[in-house]
């Protein structure tokens, strides 16, 4: 079981698999005012940077599930390197339908809401693992400006314009689901550049090291087209943020 190989190649050197930077995760951890010992569940945890650094900096405990073998192994290595292996547990598995045995203070799905079939489904799923008055964290894209055509939306990697909302509508949608938005930290363009542009050098190095791999032509096509696609579409139209929610 694994995610599509292209992600395991292009993001193999990423610590954070979304447009957040280490500084943004630090800000998010601080503004949530978590007490040491807070338990966190993280679905689609990638290489575990959020939980590992929060374990080190804020004394939290965490469990996370990710379907990428490469990222899960990186998460374990990162926990070792930061000396927090006794506080965080990384499980390599499909997180679809995952509910924790013990309820947690913070339940997160940061940049992987498809695990619940979309934002509303992800919130419903996380709520099943949450203590009363716990916090749900949702990381999700939004439109900075409405794409003028479906073609532009597809250029941003969306299936269609309706896949994402404008920021006020996204925030409003949480209210319609019965949640207070109690905090938010938004990514900026520097974060987008770090996420997207970091893939290009990784692809280039991978191609040099794996010229005869079956996948080489696909990675080559990707590297040729990605920088322009990103600058033309994603960088212009797509925002991204993490929203902290508490049930009303
Ligand atoms: N939250 C992480 C990673 C976000 S990228 C971070 O901040 O870095 C999305 C992640 O979801 C990837 O790591 C991918 O491997 C994982 N993923 C995709 N489908 C999944 C599934 N069904 N179950 C668990 N993880 C999944």
C-alpha cells in the first residue's frame, strides 16, 4: 500500500508536504496555546514535521497515520533525530475511516482532506476521535481569486473551480457545519515556493541518479513543465491555510 510514486519521488526531500514553512508550523503551535501532554491525532501526517517539532517545542504527544512508506520512514527518523520518539507514534497505513482508541485534544488533517472525502467529511471523521472542547485542525487550499475558466482551475491542480472556495466562503462553510473558527494561520507565497520549487531540484537529482528507471520519462516531462505551470496558475490563484475549529 502506498501513494502514487510521483509524490514519493518529487517530495522525497521535503520535511513539510504543503505550503507551510517551519516558521508557520511554529506560529500555529504557539497560537493554539497547547499544554504539555496534549494528545494529537494527525491524519495524512507526511514526514511528521508538525508533530515532531511540536513534541520538542510544546511537549505534546501524538499519533499519526500516513499512507506513504517513504514519508512514514522519514517521520520516524526525524523523531529520533529530535529525541521525541517516546512522544510520537507514526503508523504507515491508509487513514480512511481511522478513529483513535483514546480521544485526543487536537485532531488534525493538514493538507489531506480527501481522506474524509472532502473538508466536511474530514471534520466528521476527526470529530469521532476528539475530546469535548477539543480542537480540529484542517489544512486546505482556497482560491485567492476565482479562476476565470475551468482550464485555469485544472492548471492549479484542481479538478474544477468548485473544488475550492474563496477564503471568506471557506471560513463561512466551517460555521455552517456547526464550528467556530478559533484561529487560522495562512501560508504565503514564500511557503508555496518552498513547497513547489523544492520539487524541481529533487526531480533533477533523481533523473541524474535513475536515468534508466521506467519512470524517468514521466519525471522528465514533469520537470520540464512544472516551473511554468506553477508560476502561471498555482502561484497566482491558490492560497492555503490551516484553520482551527471548535464545535459550537
Ligand atoms: N500533513 C503533512 C502532509 C500533507 S501532504 C504535512 O504537513 O507535511 C498529504 C499526505 O497525505 C501525504 O503525506 C500522503 O502520503 C498522505 N496520504 C494520502 N492519502 C492518504 C490516505 N488515504 N491515508 C493516509 N495518508 C494519506
